[in-house]
């Protein structure tokens, strides 16, 4: 049984705390049935995980990505936005007439902020009805 120390692994994963997280994650993967990349030699899963990291039979970067992915509760997927579905022409003539309205003559009024505030001040709040 070979002894594995932190010094054997620290040149592969510089941060000791990150090394502990990665080794623990790899040990959990081994206990859930992931194939070993080194001989077990009657070692327990955490020791096997550290030996795998020290001998570079597993990639620390891949394990780090897998660890992050396993801890995520919600994975955002970038999907393309759905394009607007074109209207299907129907045999109903009233629908065709509604769709045929020319909107180019529509104009929008512009209102200043002061005009909007004066209009809001002139509004009367609805009466309160306690019977309801």
C-alpha cells in the first residue's frame, strides 16, 4: 500500500482546499460505480482518488467541471428564440379583412412628463365601498 500525501498532489492541483473537494468528488464517483484508473491495492476510495490525481490518470479540470455540474440546481440552456409563426390564411373572409388593415396611417401622440402629471392630478380615485 503506497502512501499518498498532499505533496504528491499539490503540483497537479495548487489549492489544497480545491484538492480536497476534487478528491472527495472523485471518491463519491468511485463509490457510485465509476471505473478506477489505478489499481486499488486494498485502498479505500479517498486514497484511490488521491492516487489517481497524483498519477494524473484523471484530469483535475474535467473533475472540476463535473463537480460544478453536479452541484448546480438549475442549468441554463441557451436556446435560440422561437421565430414568430406566420399567420395561416383561412377561408373566413372577416379574418382576412382584419389582417388587411393598413397600419401605416396610425400616429402616436407624444406627451410630456408635465402633461402626464397634470392629467394624473386631475383623476379622482374611485370611491371606497365597505360593503364588499
